[in-house]
C-alpha cells in the first residue's frame, strides 16, 4: 500500500474504483456511541470481531448472508471480508473504505427521499455476490487487502458527513452486507447525530442481521436483479427468495424503499418475467414504492453484450404501470420523461429531473398541488 498522504477532501475528489489512498485521521466524535472492543493487536487496526457466526466441525460458519460460508482456519469467506483466526471470526473491512465520495441522492437511485440532498457515500472492498455485470467489480471482487484504503473509522465518517453538510450517509458501491459491522456501527452513530442512513444493496442478507441493521436505516435501494432463481444463480451467484424476504422486511419495518431492476440483454429482458416481478410487487404491497428499470452498459464479464435497447425499457415501464405500480422510472437513458415523477391521480408533472439534478419540484406537504393526493416518499 502506498504511503501517500491525502486530505479527506483530496480523497473524495479521487472518487471510486479503488483509486483512493490511505491517510491518518484522528477521531473527531468521541464517546458518541459505544464501539466494539479492540481486536487482538496483531490483527491490525481495521479488524473487528465479526457478528453473526457459529463454530462447526468444518470451521466458522458465517451467518451474515445466505451463502453461510464454512470458513477454515486462516481462510476468508466468499465475500473476502471474513477471516477465521485462532478460533474466532473477524471482519477485515472496518474503517478502511476504498471509495469515499459525495453524491446526489438521486444517484443511489432514490427519487423519493430528500430530493437533491447529498449523500456521503462509502464502500470497502468485497461483496457476497459475484455479478457478471458488476459495474464496480474492481472493488467488489477484491479483498480489503488488495485496495488502497482510507483510514475512516465510524465516528470520523459521521464527522466528515456533517462537515460537508450531507443529509445522509450511503453505504454503497460494493455491498454493505460485506462490510456489515462497519455499516452497523457507523449507522448507530449517525442516528444519534441526526444523519440519515441509506443502504444501497442487493439485499442478499439473512433475517437476523437485517433485523438489527434495519433499526438504524432510513432508506434503501435494493437491487432485485431478476425474478428467476436460475438466473440469480448464473448471473449473480445468489438466489431469489432471500432478496424478496429482504424487501418485505424493510417495507414492513418502516424503511423507505426503492427497487432497482437492471435489464440485461439475453438475461433479464424477458417480458414475461418482468410482468411476473411487477405483479408480485403489486400483490405484496409495493405499489407505492418506486421501481427503477436501469439500462445495462457492457461491462466486466458481459462486455460482449449490447447496451439495453431503449424500447425494451419503455416496454418494461409500461408493464409495471399496467401492473398497478404508481412510480416507475427508467435510468441511464438521458432525456426520457420516465425519469420524472408524475401524480398517479391527475398525472400532473410533479418532479422534473435532468440526470441527477432536480429542475422542478411542485410537491407541497407531501401532496400533489393539482388533486391533493399524497405522494409516497420522504420529501422533507
């Protein structure tokens, strides 16, 4: 790792994809929340005893996500952020983000949660999935030992968020399930400090870890990557049902929720499957929660595929509206009306967007000024 020293402002400017260098930071928010006990010194500063695991005859069984890796002594789990060391399981992604950035909340994407506010966004290396189309594969498919990292403990994350006047902290880019302990401790301090917490995740997490984390999460965007289990296995190295369970749990526990479906040619562009997904969402109480159809761009192991045709996304949008979903968006295609928010009652244009910028917002007291119906979301 480089010995280069950077200010946090410089680090943020460097942005994403593992281009960030390490710096030395002093803790700026002491005694705001109880922090986990220090790990054994020889493990280093960025290790913490992991949560949710149990010993078995095969090793330490991690219970954070449905992979439930059986980790042998000296080895890491599939996410590359869990280490079995001397009879305990340690998280190796704690206070060492490789990506720090300030983003518009619309980039997450969250269209109905404090529009045009900024999110202090962090990620460590590692992920519990292995998506063939991952846009951040250089960090998600790496170990925290392989990336250039920032020294940014939870209390310092909150301090920097407040300094830059960001409304929220977003746990994003890779997947916060992989840096669960870091996300949880930061979210606890943020809650005390009046900062909102945003989870951007594939939702591939077990119920008990989700139950604990959701207590401190204000909003989430969950990638519902397809509606076929075999596609989940081949495209993402996961399964469908845990993601559906995550969506229901977040909705039922008061977390503002938006859902993203990346439409990948030859993989997730089957209109019958899209209809089945939209029907399930409508039948399970998600009609007021935004659904974002996102355009695929050729990347990583699917670089040979074309970008998603615009007409495919337009048809998916219509399927979702016809299924009864009230707020449906198309992402990654500039200039489409489907990036705007319309009243589901009188059809009035309420929020106009150009990319990640809100150019018009007519919503008053969470209501449409035209017909007076409530517009779902967290607007102020």
